[in-house]
């Protein structure tokens, strides 16, 4: 399901109530509920979409 986001710029919303929005991240890889994202400075991090802190992932237009 998350594979459709690979290679696309996304918006990630985190926080139990969706308090923080992060823009301009590119999804590099998906492994189950984990997604690897890269920002515009080339920094890579992994986000666990099964976490209670994860709220939403959508494609940035």
C-alpha cells in the first residue's frame, strides 16, 4: 500500500492530533510499515507509520 509513494514528494502529518506537518520529503523506500524519506538537503530518516505519533501521509502537489 505504501509502495505507491516511492519516488514521490509527500506531506507527512505527525502527532496524535496531527499537530505538525512536514513538507518536501521524498519517499525513497518502503519496508512494511517503515518508510525511508529524504529531505532537500539529502538527509535520510525512517518513519514508522504504525506509530501512535504518525497521523497521515499524502502526495504533495
